[in-house]
């Protein structure tokens, strides 16, 4: 079960490292474009909603979700016969 959780944490860290900055950048691009499309100039306070202090809990929340999502399959694999677990991988 530990190997499954370790692989999920590594995958979660990679996804966080790519997804959080990409999501913040996408937000910074899409929101002003939406405002421009209807002729509005949105103030910076509307666009800059993510503060650095909020990004760490976001990253940790992603890891928590990935770990919780891995617990059920990892528990099943730990209880299953080896051949059965390997066939379903």
C-alpha cells in the first residue's frame, strides 16, 4: 500500500508544480480577456485574487485529494492475491 501512496504523492507533486502556476496564469489571461470582450477594464483587485499565502494550502489540498483517492485502490491491492492485483494494474 505504501508504494501506491508514494507514487500518488510524486504524481501529485508534479501535477501541483505544473497545474497551480498554469491555473494562476490562465486565470490572469482569461479574466481580463472576458472583461475586454464586453468593454470593461477590470481593476487589479478583481484579477489578482490569488495571494502567495493561499497557494500553499491549495497545493497541500491537491496532495490530500490525491492521497485519499489512492487509499481505496491501494487497500484493495494489498488484500488481493498478487496475480489478481497485477492483472488489474
